């Protein structure tokens, strides 16, 4: 991206918007997991989601 954008402030604004959009997907993802899995599979599903989101 730095090869395309010459202004550092544009990069900061774009990265901020990207992080806000990414953080907006975390809570709905957890809500979907909690609503769709039973107690036995819930821990495994939450662990898998946490592993995916940490990458």
C-alpha cells in the first residue's frame, strides 16, 4: 500500500478504518457461535474462533 499512497496520513486513516471494520465483526461472530452450539461443542467452537481471529 505504501507504494500506492505517498501521504502517511492517508495510510493512517485507511488502517484505522480497516481496524474499525475488523473489530465490528468480532462480537457478531461470538454471538453466532453462542447461539448455534450446545454446551459440549461451545468451548471447541469458541476456541476455534479465537484461533482464527488471532491470526
